[in-house]
C-alpha cells in the first residue's frame, strides 16, 4: 500500500481513499447541509458549470487554499448531479474531471526523478486500468498488447503500432501519450463511480442548486445523431469536438459542408460546436449560415475533396474509403457495385 | 472432383491417416477448441468438439476427410453456434503463401483449367477449345517459391521475437501442405487481442501505414540526425540497414532520400513496403474465429501434409511433407508443368497414360492435372 496524502486526494478525488478520508475527518451529508457550508455547495455547483462548458476545473495544485474544500466540492458535485439525475450533465462532468485528473497524472509522471511521486500515478494506471507502466530511461513503456487494446480506438496515424518505437514486447511512450492512452477509461471509471453512488435524501440547502442543474441541462438537450455511416474523417472531427478539443477551421468547414450536403440544417449542426473551447453561438451561426448559403452572397460551399483533406491532415482513410474522391461519396460506392 | 478420382484419393488418404496417427494430435487445451472437416465434393462440417487423440483418429477413419481444421481460438462452448461459443482468446496465426509474393518464377509454373470443358491452357483469358472465359488458375510450387517463402518466415520470426518479445519456444512453424507456411504463436499476452487489434499488429509486420515522421522526415526541417541509424531496433533499424544500406553507399542514398522532400519520401514508403514489409495474409491474422488446417493432416489441394518444420532452413516440403504411399498407379495426365517430388522430376505430360507412384498421382489429381484411368 502506498500512503496517499491529502494533495493526492485533491488531484484524484475519485479514488476510494477519498471516502475513508472524509469519514475519518467526521464529515457527513447531514452536517454539510448546515448553512455554514453553503460556500462549498456553491463551489461544487461551479465545478459542474465549468465542466458543462467543456472546460477543465481547477488550477495549479500549489494554489489550493483549502484542500478539504477541494475534495468536498467534488463529492458534493456528485451529490447534486445524482439528485438532478441528468445523464448529459453526468457525462460532461466525468469527462471534464477525467481531463483534470489526466493533467495531474501527466505532471506526476514527469516528476519521476522523485520515485515516490512516480509510484502513485503508476499505481493508479495499474489498479484502475490494469495497465502496467514501466520506465526506461526517459520513456514510459507498456506491453504491446496493452497498447494495442487502447490505441486502436484512435484514428490518427501516429497511434498505429508501426509509428511507434517497439522493442522486446514493449511500446515506448512519453508521459503525455501514456496518459492520453487511458483517457477513455479514466472517463468511464469516473462515470461508473458516479453511477454507483447512492443518495437517499439531500439536505434542504442543496435543493436550489439541484433545480438550477435542470435549467443548465436544457442548453444541452439538442442532440446530434452521429451516424455510423459517416466516413472516418467526419467521425474524427465529431469526436474531437465532443471531447472539447480544438478542431481547426478547415476541419469545422469540412464537417459543416459534409453535414449540410447530407441534408442537415444549420440549426441541427450548430450544437456540435458547443464544446469547442472558443465556442461563440452568434459567430458559429453566422459562419454556418454563410457556408449553407442562406445569408450574404448566397454561395453554397461544397465539401472539400479527399485529396484536399489529406493535405490538411484531416483524412483518416480506411479500406472502406477505397477509391472515393470526396467524403460525401463514402458508403455509396459499395452499394452501387452490388 | 470426379467420383472415380475421389475413390482413389479417399483410399490413399485413409491409408495415410491409418499409418500416421503419430503425426496427428489434438492441440493443447483441446476441450476449448472448435474442430471441423470437409469431405471431397461436400460442404464443411464445423462446430465440433473433440475430446482426445483417440476420438480424432476415429473421426479420420470413419469420415476420411479431405481436409481437417481446428480453431486457433479458445471457447467455453466450442460446439455451440458462433454467437454462443463464448470466445476466450486465440493464438496468433500467420499465413505466408508463395502466391502472394509476386515472384518472377510464378509464370513458369501456373496454368489455367477451363471450368466448362476441363481443357488446360498455359495461359490466356479464353479456353482455346470451347472459348469459355471461366478459367481457374492452377499452380505447382517450385523450389524458388519455397525458399522465398522461407525468407518471409524468417523475417516474421525476427519481428515476433525481437519487436514483440515472443520467446522462440512459443512459436511454431508449419508447412501449409501446399504453397506456404503457417506460423502459430502461443503466448498469453497476445491471445486476447481482438480482430481490430490484430489488424494493427498485421500492419506493423507488413510495414503498412508508416508515416514519414516515424522515420525522421518532417514537413518542416529535415535534418539527417533524426533519420534512422543502423544501431536502432525495430523498423527504424531495419530501414537503416536494408534501405539506406552499408556505410559506403549510405551517404549518397540518404542525400537522395532527403533532397526529394516530404512528398517524395512519402511515395518511397510504398516501394519500401514492397521491399521490406513481411508478406503475411492479413485476413488470416485478423480472423479470430477461423478454423485453421490441423497440423499433421493432408491438404486436399496437393495431397501433401501440413507438417511441423523443425529445421526450417533445411526443410524440403517436396520430400518431408510427401508422405503418401508409393505403389504405382495408372493415370491419364494432362500436366503442362513439370514438378519434383521426392527428388524425382515428373512431367510435363500431354494427355498421356502414365504409371507413377501414388503420391505423384494424387498430387496431380488434387491439382486437377490428372484423372484415374
Ligand atoms: S479518404 Fe476521404 S472519406 Fe476517407 S477518411 Fe480520407 S478524406 Fe475522409
Ligand atoms: Zn473449355
Ligand atoms: Zn516458383
């Protein structure tokens, strides 16, 4: 067993040890309902709001004034989310918390000179995600099979095994890549932890923020259906946006023109961009309308060719793309041949 | 296959199975494997489970299969339909076939058989007798095909051991019984990989999907220092050795490669794949539900045995895997290509009545070059 410090719990509040810690300190839900604790409920609510905008909550670990309140805000956020019971919010929260933990994991991995610091992130990987990570000089190494099981989920060519240094059954990675590899699992883990929590009743002081969450969720109720028939370049762009990562302008242009060509309207497409770090509703609408040709000069833009997308690194060709010259042809050709 | 041919081949196969029980065993973890077999002119029977050698030998004697198969996968319930089998894992398998190597020698030992009138033509797209376009390619295998296939096996083994860290003892190489080799890896670390993961593993082995950046070529600055060095391991080391070559030529080749810039480099990767990528059949490696020819059984495409190669370098399939009886039989052969079995040359024959040992007769009948008289 490694001894977890309170700083570790601030960084990784989803660990089982958090519960123990709070119990030892004598915290319980009833007591947290006292008006004195209202600031922490506000902090928890803020933590959720930040998550829903696709941002990552928190600042440098050294700046934490009150570590207990950091840990408690995570726990209370879960209480609020569970009481509201809105899957979209839970999904966004766990994703954002996963990204937050990812930052700390990466930082902890980088400080490996100090072996006691390396122990915790490696243990988290091993215990939570059954990935045995070891070090080799400046690199981190994991077994080829552990690597493949995770990396095949990524479409980017640099994750293909052939584009990795592979020796003696191991794949060599940087700290960033190591953590990136388990992002999905980290998200899934936090999500499942939240699902498993059982809350019988909540203090009166929490109620107001619970109903605020329902209002907050309304913003995200428009759902865009992601079809499995989309070509990989389009799927990839949607995934990037979904993760709240930045998609270059050329990628947004491709996505918008593609979906418009498939008969979707600007209204249906706009919500896709909500997670983008620089999202601005008015600008997005303006751009979409412009691309769709329903404002301004009225020129309708069409989806760029595969060649163009390849040169912009937006192409993630798979065998099914065979021979097409524009993503809009994806899936059509094969049926035409039969 | 014609009924009269089936009778002879059946008898010869049965005799082989009866005499060679020592070569045919159920694989390890028997109860978790799916077995299957085929008889001449009949469909496939699969989803069988077999308890032990005795039960397997009994099946061989009673059914006299033309081909026998066993899964590389492990299941909880191997004899249930696929969706209920409960897949637990599968050995890694690789298929290297001379057909896929694009060898120059191939044209000298393939020909076509007309599906309508059985006429055999050396090449062409039409039957010279009836004009039909339904031609089937048949081939015999030559020494060169085998030595080139062996080279691919050796390259594969290098990657498996050096890159993937698989122990030599965990690898088994078999002659396929026709034109290539089957390689098995029994290593628990790789057994649970699914089809998609195996596809990426296969791409690695085939040098497929490599990007210039991996070899140190970037869109912006190209400095020689990041190009691979001969002392590196994995594909970078192999590229350095096999593409950039020895010390004396290296500087010139490297200069050439860099001067073309990123896109020329990218185009070169395709040539290099042909040159140094291992030519495995990715479909076989990706398939985690396949039933694969059983070691020790006969291959009905040739009458040769699928057999373990203990010493790959000196393995001679035309002798070592040719294990049928040698009593003489009379056949009518129409075989425009000559071939060698047990160090004796046969053919070419032009619709001739000949008397040859059983193994040669069966070889020609299985290939479609002869009929029983
Ligand atoms: S080939 Fe075309 S459709 Fe396929 S991923 Fe690339 S850009 Fe998209
Ligand atoms: Zn014909
Ligand atoms: Zn040949």
